């Protein structure tokens, strides 16, 4: 930890190092959400079109984007481990940024599926190395007693949302309006800026913070790790090759299925490992039991929320009116712009929720109640999406305002689930598994997207109303169940609300 001298120049009253991390995360999120805004369209755009894509079936394209999202969050476990045992947080962030940049450069090259898989592998691994560790670096700028700590994290989160907000407007407009590879190039440029900002700012403001691993390996452990790594790589490539040789025409679908299984099985293994560990006390095991319904609820929530880059993206492109007339003025909407509605409503609604919780103080609802109402709102957002099809059928185009309303309701739900889930994950974590519990929260998102990879192919014009209706009802049902069983869960949680 490092407490900065009061005479040192500050950034909004915060350590100057926060400006570096703020800008780094701003540009990293710009590249991530910019690429994600056009990825599904690039995958299924016709190869013969003026702005050619890969021409994959829409169902396959949505499944690939879901698996990509699942592996991004799954890789945070790897990134945290590398920082703790091998490189230290600071160096891990730098290496991760380089890998992400190379991934976007690969996407910018017109080499079809080969460049796609290479790019996604690099971005997945790089994001897993950068994402969890840059948040830890923010914490290292302050001592535990520094009163500026919470405000510093709030400013950092603003950087995340600002980058996410402008990315679809810039990368999406260029990618869909001019050329997909040019759009991916802009994402690559964003990461190059992030790399330079981080490299220069690290030298200037925090050269020693996070420089060494917190739990370094000795020479023998490193040697065993390298041997294991080589074996894993060989086995992975052998499995990859065997999967392709077994059925070349179904390789992508089979690959998606295998990765979906991984995304679902890993959290189960983690829970079993924690429950059976001798380091977990009886009281901690009881709190861990209370975490299970919250974890399962989070999977349902993220399964709906993360469909914004797949199901909702396809609906926006194929079903919404992209040339609406409002107040006598006709607008053109690039479908990728819909992706900015998520961070926009987070930015707009966050101050309202913060003010509400501050006003209620100790009288605010418990974690379970917040989760329950968050799931109710999230499910309701999908019931809203059934209305265009119920009212006018699914053959024509519907108003873009349906998506605006859906995102507004859904993001209100997210503010009741996401920040609360992060907080309760740390509170219910066994002492021996503090870091792993944060990884578990990310794994809820990973598992949800692994599930999405399997259910996304069921979405099309003929199933639209039923799909939104069933998924929405599931979200509402889970919310109601949480509210009904809140007392036994709260009892298991003990002193944690």
C-alpha cells in the first residue's frame, strides 16, 4: 500500500496515479465495447456484401459472441493467478494490454476465421490479465484508512462507463457504415493509446506499486509450472485438432459445445473445492451456503443482461425501425448504437440509487430484497420486448423506443444486482478464499454466457415472442422465489445483510 504525500499534485483530490488508471481503463473499455458492438454483425454479414463479413449463420454468430464473453470472465482467474504468482499486478496489466492490442490488430486483418479465432484468443487472455488487476492497482494507491478510497473507485468506474458509452458511436459507426476491419482498427488504436498511457503513467506515478507478485513461486514451483503449461498447451492443441478432424463441417458448433460445458463445470468445481476445504470454518461454510442462491440468481440475471450483444443486437438490426421520424425529423440509427444504451442508463441512474441508499441508511433493503427486485425488473424488461410482436406481429419493424424502454428497466435491475453482488461476495467469502470469491462473482457472468451460447440459436422471428416471454418469466420467477425465501437465507448469512 502506498499513501501519497499531501503536497503532491492530485487528480480531483485523488492520487495522480488514478488519472493513469482511469485513462487506461477508459481506452480499454472503448476497445472492448467498440469491438463487441459490431462483432456479431461482422460474423453474420454476407461475404458478398460491400462491407463483407464472415457469412456465418446468425445462430452460430450469436453463440460465438456468447462463448467469447464467457471465456473473457473465465480468464480473470488466470489473470489473477499470474499476477499473484508470476509477474505482479503491474507487469500483468502491461502484458495483458499488449495481448489485447495484438488481438484487435488480428481482427483488423481480412483473413477470415483464422484471424477471428487468433484474435479472440488473444483478447480473452489479455482481458483476463488486465481487467481484475487494474482494479486491484486502484486499491493499492491508497492506505486502508484513506477516506478518499471509495471516491477514487467511483471516479474509476466513471472512466469505465465513459469508454463504454462512446465506443459504439465511433467504432460502431465506422465498422457498420464503412468497413468492419476499419472499425476493429479503431479498437486497436484505442488499446495502443491505453498501453502508452499506462506505460508512461506507471513510470511517472507508481513505479513500485504491484511490481512484484504477492505470493511468488520458488524456482522449483516455476519449473513444475512451466512443464505443466507445456503439457496443457499440447493437450489443448491435440483436442482442438481431434475435434476438427472428427467433424470438420460441425467443428464450430462442437467447439462451442465443449467451451459451454467448461463454463458451466468450472464454478461447480470451485464451490466443491471451497465447501470441502479444511480451511473453511463451520460459520464460513454456512455463509457460503447462503451465497449459492445469490450465485444462481446472478446467473439468471447475467444471462438476460449479456444478451444485449447477441439477441438484442440481432433484434435491433433486423426488427427495429432504423430510420424513425421523431418531432418531424428523420434519423438513421446504426444498430451498433443500441449498445450505448446500457452504459448510458447506468450513468444516468447510478446517482439516483446512490442518493436513495444514502437517504435510507440502515433502513435500506437487505441484499436478498435488492436481488429479488433486481430480478423482477430484469425479467420485466424482457416482457416489454414481447409487446412489439404481440401488438404488430414479427414480420415488420417496430419502434426503436421499445429498446430504450427495455434498457432503462433492465439497467435499473442491474443497479440492484451487480454492485450489491460484488459487495456481498466479499462479505460472505471464507477468509482462505477471499480472492476466489471475487472470481466466483465473475464466473456467474461466465456461466450465464455459456448457457446463452446454447439457447441463443432458438431465437428467430417465429420464436421471438415466446423467447422473450419465457426468459422474462424465468427472471421474474427467480426474483419472486428469492423474496419468498429471504428469511432462511438471511439467517444463514448471519451478521451480513
